[in-house]
């Protein structure tokens, strides 16, 4: 079955009702502007415009029981200020262990507080939680405007991407990205790897690995995976690699980028990521379609004032990877099973 989206239903169905709205407020610093706050605002405004009472559902961090330092209050206050109206909310759902157990009992308790449910938290939709999965058993449930946009844009990569397709892989956890490489290897022209992957196992054409600690990849990487040809102390790609990657990106019609290419938190190792971001922006201006995802990537773009010109920025890191890897996301499947 196809999932139902909020944008597709007759607004008369929801007017003057109470919506349990699942959003992502898993933000470490409540004093910093966050894409996740901005991204959910269209759904909040849409509901308010239709006289819907909203009750915000979310989580923050990984608390072991109640932890006041992980309260949702400062994030809800920030969201409320931006939409010009104080929103009702329930405290961090992970304060109750039943949330991550996907408890029907907990989901039923939540469902009793509203008339319908909207999932606008794509970033957590690869998890089986009561407020994302079990709750759909007890209320009419829909995908929000953000969730719809995420699915629509990421589906373009899987279904029929315009070629050449270039996938840029940064970050430090290669195990999270292997399934992505495997699922897209026949659609992708080049995978461009960041500084963290200098010593991974390779094919003969790519050269040998000299790192005995390299992760087991269940076979060799395909030949269209390119590694840095030089580096800045192993924490950033070097000038030759920047030039090579930039020339490839210039030819792209579709670009996927997940994870900065170096230790971007230190300015001396951020140049590679900055130059690649600028190459993507230039490709966008020439008609390419780009998707960027991952919390670190969004943080990097924001810190370097590059966010506005980069294309579609996904709020999901792990969820984006799993979606593009061809995996079924439990929360999306729950919406389909309505």
C-alpha cells in the first residue's frame, strides 16, 4: 500500500481536531539554529492554518530514565517562537523505556491524547519506536510535509537518477555506508571517498590496502570507488584530490553527499569539504540535482554559510543511508500498513 500524506487529505477531516505530531528535536545545543527546527515548520503552520490543535512528540539524546538536561522544553519553545504560537508538547519520550521498546501499551496511552497522528520525523523513521510505529495501530496516521519531501527527493536517487550520478561519502563509519555503495553501484558513475577511507581494502586496480584493521567489507569495493590521491595529515583530502573530485562533480547531473570529507571541526582540516561544497553549488547552478544529508554535514554547511545554495538537505543521516541502501524503514512501513 502507498502511505497517506497530510497534503493529500481533505482538510475538513482534520479541522478543529487534535494532532499528535512526531517531529525531530534531537538537537544537542538548544541555543544553535537547527535545520530540524526549520524543516518541520511548514507542517506546523499547515496544521495551525486548519485550526488543528498540535501536541508535539519527540525525543532528545539517549537518556537512562528522566534527565532534565535532555528536556524538550527549550526546543519546543524555539519552535513555538518561530511559528508565533505556544505549542503543547509531551516531555522527552525516551524518558519512558517503553518508547524504544515499541510498546503497544505506551503507544495506546499516547494515542488517547489525540484524534490523528502525523509523522514528520524522517530522521528517526529507521527506528521501531512506539511514537513512530505502534501508534499507527490506534489512530488515523499520515506522513507530514517534511516526510513527504524527504521520500520524494530520495526516491529520485533510487528509481531513475539523471546521469552522471556522483555519490560523495565522508564521515568515519564505513560499515554504515557499505550497503549504500552496494545498492547504488550499478547506478553510480563515481563514488568519491573522504580522508577517513584512505586505507580500505581495494581491487587490484585501486591498489592494495596496508591497514590490517580495515573493516571486513564482504568482498572488494567496485572499481568506480575513488580514494584520495593525497591528504592533509590523514584528516582532510589534499589539493590534488580536491581538483580531481571537483572536475568529476562538474560533469554530474545528480549528486549525493553524506558526511564531511575531513575533520571539519578544526578549520585547518575543513578546506576539502568547503571546496567540494562549492563544487556542488556550482553544479547546482548548472542544473544538477543534489541531496546532502547527515547531522555533521548540515552542521558543517551551516558553520560555513553554505547551506542556502547546496540543494536538498535531508534531515536524516542514518535514515537517509538506510533508505538509499534499499532497506525498509519501520516507521514508513507502519504508515503504509494503515
